[in-house]
C-alpha cells in the first residue's frame, strides 16, 4: 500500500508540473458552467435543481478523462521509462492502481470545483440534496470506468494523440449504446437491454438520487475488467520477445476467468431490485407505507397490467423501464394478492381486442420527426388496474408531466407514478367494497337514534317518514350481524330532559312547519360510533328512498373503504362557444372538478333550496357571488352538522374579458364569516415576492400608441413558499394566490377553537384598496405599483376548527320564508297558488350548535382555483401548473382524514421553483460562479507553488551538508 500511495502521489503531482492541468481543469469548469447557464438555460427553467450540470457530465467526462489518461502509459513508452518500471521491484498491479487513483483524484478535484454551483442553487430555492449527492457519486463511478478504459488504451499505444482519440471513441460508444437516440430504433425490450449496457442510462438512474447496487456494480465491473486488461497488457510487454510458456497461458486463463466472473455478477445481481437506497427528500422513488396499507386491505387478487408498445414516442420510451421497476415493487409489496403483467398488444391480438372492447384502451397516434422523415406511430402507454369487477385505466396523460423549456426543448417526466397508481388502486378497492356488504368494513358498532315527537305532534308527511325510518332501521339491524342498533326517543318525554340534552350537545331546537305555525315538534336523527357523532340530514322530498340514501351516506362516514363525496358550489357560468366567437362567461372550475374527481365523488351543490346534498362529506364554495339567505343557511347548517366548509372567496371580482380590472363585490358570506370570527379585509395584498403575469401595456411611438402583452413580475400574484409544517401544504413548494385579500381573525370569537395559519405572504408585502391593477413601471419603478402603508406578513389562508354557534340562532328559519313572486306574474286561477304552496310545504329544522369536529377553511382568493388562472400560470411556467389544485385536494383529504393519499401526494416530486430573482441578480449569480471557479483554480495554483517551494527547501537542506563536505 505504501508503494501504491507513493506512485499515486508522484503521478498526481506530475499533473501540476506544467500548466496543462490548469488548462484542462479550466476548460472543464468553463464548459460545465456554460452548459448550465446557457445551453440548459437554468434561470428560464425556473427549477431548483442541479440536473442540467449532470445531464452533460457523461459527455464532458469523456474528453476530460481522455485528456488526463492519454499520457499515463504512452509518455512512459515514448520516453523509454516503461522498461525501467517493469524491471523495478514493483508489482504491475501497484503501478496500474497508482496511476488509476492519481487520475481519479484529479477528476474528484475537478468535480469538487463544481460544488459551489450546487451551494449557490441551494440559496436560490429549496434544493433536494439527494439527487445532488447521487449526481456526484454517479460522476465518480462513471469517471472511474472511463479512467480504466483510458489507461488500457494508453498502454497499447505510444502516441498520446492516438490514445486521446481511441479513448474518446470507446467511451463515447459505451455512452451511445444506452442513449435515447439509439434506443429509439428498437422496441421497448431492445431499448431496455441497450440501456442496461450503456453507461449514460445508468448514470441518469443514479442522478435521480437513487443509489442502486446494480448500477454501482456496473461501473465497478467496467473498471475491474479494463484494469485487469491493463495489468495483463503490462505483463505482455514484459514477455515481449520470449517464447510462449505455461506461465503466459496461466496469466491468460486467470485474466479471462476474472473478467468472466466480473461480467457474470451483473446477471446475478439483475433480479435483486431491493438493494438500493433512495436519498431523495421524502424517498419519492420508493413505495410508501401508505401504499402498503392499501395493498394490505386487498381480499381478492389485484391485477396490474402495463400495455406498452415496442415502438413508441422517443420521449416516452425511457419512462417504460422506470414504470416496470415501480410495478415490480408493487408485486413484491402485495405478495400473492398482486399480479403484475406487461403486454405488447401488437404481439398478443387477443389481449389487444380485450383491452379495446372491455377496458376502452386504444392506441394513441404519436407524431415523430427526425432529419430523415416524419412519421406517425400508433402505440400503447397504459396501465390497467383491476380488482374484482372494478377497473381503472391510466393513460400516458395521467402518468406524465411535460415541461417546455422552449419550442424545441421539451422534457417529459413521470409526474408521480406511485400516487397515480395507488389512487387507482384505492378507487377500485373502495368501489368494489361499496358494491358489497356495507357493514363488513365497520370496525365498531354503530347506533342510530331518532329524536321524534309523538305521532300526533308530527305533520302527516313526517308521520309517514317516521314509519319508514322504523322499517329501514329494522332492515339494517338484520343485515349488520350485530354491528348496528337503533332507538327512538321523544325529546318532550320525562319533562323534556332529552330535549334539553340534545339542545346543549347538538344544538337541536324544535321545528315548525311554517313561519306562523305555533305547533312545534322534533324530528332529528344521529348516528354515533364511539366518540364520533354524525347528524343525518332530513331528506328534501321526505320519501323512503331519499331517507335510505341519507342513512347509507351516514354509515359510510364510519367506513374507510368508501369514496367520500365533495359538494362543490361554484358561480353560474356558460361554456365558451368558439364557433360563434363567444368566450366563456364567468369563471369555470373544470380543472378543480377533475382533480377532486380523481379521488372523491364530486356533486354539484345547489344551495338555492337551503340545503347541501345529504350525501356530502365536505362542502367547497368557490368564488361565491352575493349568496342569498337560503344559500347562507345551507352553508351554516352543514357546518352545524359537524362538516367542513372550504371557502375560496374575495371581496373583489376580476374581469378578464376586456381590459384587466377588479371591482368590489359581495360574496354574501361576509356577516356569516364575521359571526364565526373570520373576515376578509376590503383591500388587496401586493408582494415583491411574486409570480409573473402577462399584462397589457401601452408603448408610445412618437404619438402613436401600440398595445402589447408583456410578461412582467406582478405583485398581485403573491408567491408563497410554504414550509410544509401542516398537512395541507405538504409536498407543495410554491403556491400563487391571485388578487388575494388579507384575512383577519377575531381572537375573542375564536377563543376555544383551534386556529391554523396556513398561508402567509412575505414580510415585505402591503395592502392596497385601489382597484387599479395594471402596472405603471414609468411612475412606480420595477414593482409597477406604489408601496402603501406598513409592510408586513399578511394572512391569506386559515383553518378554524371547533364548536361553532349558528348564525341563525334566535332567527326564523329562511326555509319558512316565501320566495318573492315577480310583480308581473298573474295569480293562478282556481286557487292553484294555494295548491302549489301546499305541495311545496317545507319542514324547517335548524341546528344551533356544531360538534367539535366542525371546521372552516378559508382561502382569501376567489379566482386562484379557476380555469383561466390555472391556464395563465401554466403558460407562464411552461408546464402543467397544478399547485393550487393540489392545495385544494390536500385540504379535502386533510379534512376528510384521508391521510393515505395525502401522504403520498406530499411525496410528489413537484418542481421546486426558484425564489424570485431579477435579471441583474441572475447575471450576478452567473458571473459569481465563474469567479468562484477562477478562485478555485487560483487556490490550486497557490497550493502548487507553496508545495514546490517546500520541495526546493528540502532539496537545499539535503544538499547543503554535501556541499560543505566537498
């Protein structure tokens, strides 16, 4: 080891005996920084990652290693010193490994000089250091393989130029074998085989932040093979001119067996997919415990079948092996209950026919173009999830995320395959369970209690409904196997003890049939299991089927195996009609519906009748507009039932149709929110930390004005970087709230409740009550708006949980009030009006107090979930921007306590945007890194000079005694 160490030190110092090493290192650093900032356009990507540096690293290392290794043996042969080395009392292995570690040390030094770039990026945004560490590990492993190849080539040639060219060609060929360019000419299986052989594909796998033993060994294998050939090559030089002997043949046999064993170990390690370490934040490339919990709920075999064509789009082809590896992990985690298959429909026509007829899976035409021709390829890229008679299909649009860096530079990545696949598994699992026995998934007994007045006190409709209730209760008891019981109590019995109790605990109060009716009665229903209590709403049409549906909806709240229902209330709007040149009228929320519909049942909430759909588990009110008393009553009573009300509202309405403008408007919830301790300030929040927005601008040309659309930083688009401290923002690194108003919390009214501050602006933000939302950069500088008042953090989203009192306590129920009849409507003949009133008689009931499970979640923007804003943000970021929708989905899952998918979604590898930075700042960052590289080289130069001075002093100290004796 001492000999090897001395050789390595001697060779390493020899690199710096001339300026050549500094030229090579300088060229490598300059090329790396140029690629990072200019070729890969780091700032325009707007993603906090060092991936652009490592994308070009395999190619840069080819030339760097070739330049370093070309002289290692060729120079020895040219100078005639190789014979002295081979006849010296030093083993050839020590010579080879000494030179190898010297070259590897120089490469490590070159990579170390790029580390300030990663540190700089970490200051610009939330950098995940796992992929960075993986990138450097991959670079060292790849460099070690290249160095072994370069040393072998150098020992075979006396010319350094020949060694340089040959090393570059061999390393380039090894990289090209696994490249996407070559793999595109083969099918999926052929491409996967080539990627297993190529060095570039293995490199990309490690740079994700996943250290796989198979990938590491691949590079060690290449290194070992060529170092073995290097040692054997030196031995052959020693034998030159000697007749063949058994010793020579023993060397050949030993070297051949050694290489064969190194290669064979790759096949032995191939099926061992579990020998890996996921270093990414949140282990996003490994199956989570939440996924395993869903797989443990399986009672029947689950089929996961991947339909992948041999010929597909070149941007999709590299994703197939990653999906195969992930699905293989599902098979391991699920054991005998999960069967994973991979099918090329072109090879199995019967399965292709089944896929089309039974599952609706059909090929998608992809247009591809090369410098030779343009073509259309019809291919499959689908995953089927089937459980029992339920199935879900994930197409390529459900699995991928497209990021357009420019018109010709498009990145296609898997969005979050574990979340998408597990979501589909959950959906088929719960759908299958929902079609079976409802009580099989209930762990604790459920008790149904009806608080009904005596029959003589009830209206005729409710007497009939009470009888139906008793029949349905007996029917459910007979089906429950002892897990369900029912009881009926008269609140007025025993001096009204029960009435007092339910009034205090649940906020129930006597009901009336009309506003002037003095006859009071009780008709309430509750279900409880343990400490959980669910109030069963009264069916609107008072019939048996609706009552049965309400009871089943209540039972499902005690079961984890059923999809929850989200009632969505959005303002009325009309879709666009491009054939008539008519744009959409009002805000559309189709993207929000699609996002929530992936995991839940989404139903439209028509609040005009004063009631939320009885099957609803959560109410989401987006951009409310002047809600009337009945609609507010519906929201209030849903909260009183212990539900969660999620509101996205603002006291301002944005107009996109003509000139960009905002105007004050009423949501109808102002008084209701204030009653519950929340209010929206009548102003808008501006923040210097903001997102860009395309705004119209006027440009004057000598008296002639030109209207342009410019992409400018827009303070009304507040850029929020949550810390992930609460479940709602987990996995979200950036959220934009558009035209948001500050939320104010009344501490006195919120006493005794749990208050969470979910989202806040930066401490440099301020408020403005101006409705002028178009920037004026000439008058107000780079912000475009004047800074007014105090700059401080503004609360933009909050959650309040606890017991609430009804806004309508002590007031007559709005359901008993008659709707105003239009003045021009004539009276109906023959007393038809009275018949109509009798037919539309409403049974009004009201709850005055909510249980502790009630919750209000308020977002201070009415438009951030709308389709126009999502579309604008996606076009600005040149990717499918879904952060606001993910936030809403997180809020729903968090409220419904569906923490499984929420945990998986939080592990999503969302793009981490950079912190806002000006163009001047970008230039400073770029040149600062160039300066750091120069400082690094200067530091090495000073260390070299200091070391050489020390060597000279040691030499002089050694020679002085000799000269004195002379």
